[in-house]
């Protein structure tokens, strides 16, 4: 079905009403609640290739891909088979398994600076553990992060930026204490001078700089040429570690993630999403001498009952093994095709816009000129997004329900899927123009 016309969302509405009684806000992760776009979140019942089907039977082209993991499309037969096989052999042993070794070897093989990895259950665990390890390794406490970069809901990394060269983090959510935020310095993204200044002032205290390899959580914002390399240089000069968060970009923008495009070596990396195949799995890793500080090899404690779960490992490993060069070519081609369709429709409707790209990550900024940091991205005409989003949804395209999220495309997007997108976009662009 194309142009699904999702006027009837009775079943989703009913499920949401029930969910609101027993789950805060009705969802298990806030952005799913559609708060920034309004309307009824769609409860999905199935996914196949580039398509999602909701509880009312509407079919959508999926531009979210479960927030990243599903680069091969939904229910890829080889991944499903691997999961079935692994599950039949036992769901969890709490012992080492061969699959964990295979997955670790695959990650180490793909990303050269990563010599050792530890598997965890979520990107949040990966960044939390990487920061702890960096603090343990350096014996320092301060973490530098960038405004608009999201690294999961780690207390120290939820600290938000004010404006200015160096802002000492303030808790941006109740529940994060001032003490936790005090050790976090938040700087504007893509401002290397700001980082240099902070290192000049506090270099002895800084354990690490953590950055998204390319930012994808304020919309897609690529690092300026030399930004990541400059971070590396400053970290090295001051004895701090560079943590490159590739949870979003890893194994998506190239077979080696953003590292495959730019080649700046971090000391530690965080991975998740694609390497999970859609089940709960993530990893952090990097220099062997740093990783050697982790228990039981070293003194920095980190652990997990379900870490390296055999079913999740099977999904991740099989996904990576099927993420061939052809898949990355298809992802890039699909991103270019979507980019072209966005541009044509918005231009035709007279909507001022810029398509933001970071490899195959793609988002729309409703303003002229490429946004380089969080302030730029927030300064756009963000109010144009909700009507744009809902017109897409009503015409069978499931886009990320926030202007600050990038589209995650899959290699499974085919001509049928693109024809639904091409039909929906002019309507959405006119809605954005209104
Ligand atoms: N780091 C980045 C760059 C992310 O985009 C995310 C999630 O979107 C995370 C970390 C946290 O991952 P998770 O949601 O699996 O905890």
C-alpha cells in the first residue's frame, strides 16, 4: 500500500492510553512519545526490509531503522536465522562464548585503532564505562564534551552547555547532582580554539574529551576538517584520552565507521546500534594499554550479567558479516537519493532549508547555510518540522519524530520505497511552507 493515509490510528491510540497508565509518558524512551511533533505515537507490530507496519495495519517506509541498527532492513533473513539458531542453543550462559570472540575480532579487524573491546548492553553503558576507564587510566576527573552531542543518559554526560568558550556544566536534568556535573566541561562543537583554551587552563585535570565522531544528535553535523584531528593533538599534548563515540556512525557511514572516512585515531571508541543487529549489544574498546586497566586484567571495575549475550552477539555478528562493501555503496546511494528528493521538494515549495550531511547521516535544517554547532541547529525554523513530519507520516513515511534527529536509512530502501517517499515529500514540503 502506498500513500497509506493514516487517519485511523485507533489501535495505536488505545495502546498508548493503556501504556500511559503503566509506563511514564507511555514509552520506554522519551523521543518515541512524539512530544516534539505532537500526535499519537504509532505502535509497530512488524518490520520487513524498508517497511514498518503499525497496529492499525498502516505500512510506512522506515527512515528511522530502530534509531540506527537496521542497516540491512528489518527482519533480514540471515540475521533472523542466526538469532533463531543462537536462541535454540540457549539464551544466556553467563560464561564466555565463542561468538563473543568472533564479534570482538570483527570489531578489532574493522577499526584499526581498536586493539581490544569489551561488550556491553547499550551505548550508554559503553560511554559510561569508557569515561570511567579514562578517569582510572589517567587518575584525573574532568571530562570535556560538546553541546548537542549525546552520549546516552550517563549522569556526567547529560550536562548541558551554556554559551561561551568554556561553560562549566550544570545539571540539565533533575537527578544529576552538581558534583557530577562539576567535573564535566561543555564546549561548543567544532570550536577547536575553545578546546585549546580549556586545555591551557585545566589540562592537568582533564581525563578525556568525548565527542561523537560526527554529530548526529543535533541533526547531522559533520566535524569541520581538522576538528577531530585537533582534538587528538590537544589530548595527546596534555596526557588526556580522546574517546570517539561511534555508537551512531560506527559500521554505518563506512565499514569502519567514521574512522574509515577520516582516519583520526581515538584512544577509546564506543560502539552500539549497527553492531547489535537490533538486539541489546554495544561495545567500547581501543588501545590495548588502556583496556588492560579493566578488571579482571586491571583495577577499573566494569561488568554485566548479560554482556556478550549469545543471541545479541549472533544478531550483531551476522549483521556485520552481511554489511559488505555493496551495502555501504547502497547506503551512500540511498542517502544521496533522499538528499536529492528533500532538496527538490523543499525548493519547489519555497522552503528555506539546508540539507545537513555527515556521511550517510542526513537531516534537514530549516535555515540557510550549514549548521556547525548546537546553537546553529537550534536557531533554525524548527517549527516547520512538525507539519512536515506529520504529512510524511500520513503519506506512509516514518521519519524520526524530532527535528534534532538524523534520518537513519537502510540499504533495503528500494524503488518502491523511494516512490512512496517521492510522492509524500511534495505534500510535506508544502505543509512545512505554510
Ligand atoms: N552515543 C551516541 C552517539 C548515541 O547516538 C546514542 C544513542 O542514540 C548513545 C550513545 C546511547 O546509546 P543507547 O541508546 O544504546 O544507550
